[in-house]
């Protein structure tokens, strides 16, 4: 995957196609939007004690963590957590 050219891609996360995802290779956390989580059928989440700081320094508190999600992007397979 050429991340320099393609930062918005489609991905399959735990069997669900998510369109137009943003790839940020410098991020320290994978963020799953509430809409995407609902689209995925609201899979179980584990508690999160993290507080995320947005680019404008506002704080966001995740509703939980989707652990060990299977992720496929352009045929490349990964396992990751989402908050």
C-alpha cells in the first residue's frame, strides 16, 4: 500500500466493509467512529480508560475498545484494537 498516495481507503474490519477510512500512520491509536461501530452491529467493547486529545486539543473519551479486530486493506491483513 502506498500510503503517500492513498490515505483514504476501504477496509474490512471484522467482516464489515468500511468505506473511505483515513490512514494515519503517525497516530498512536486506531479510532472507530460511532457510526462505523453501529454499522458493524455494535460488537462488544471492553472498557477504556483512555482520553484522546484531538488536533485542536479538545478531549474525547472512547465508549470502549474493540479488541483484536481483523483488518484487511487492499489484501494486507492486520490485527488491531480500535477505540
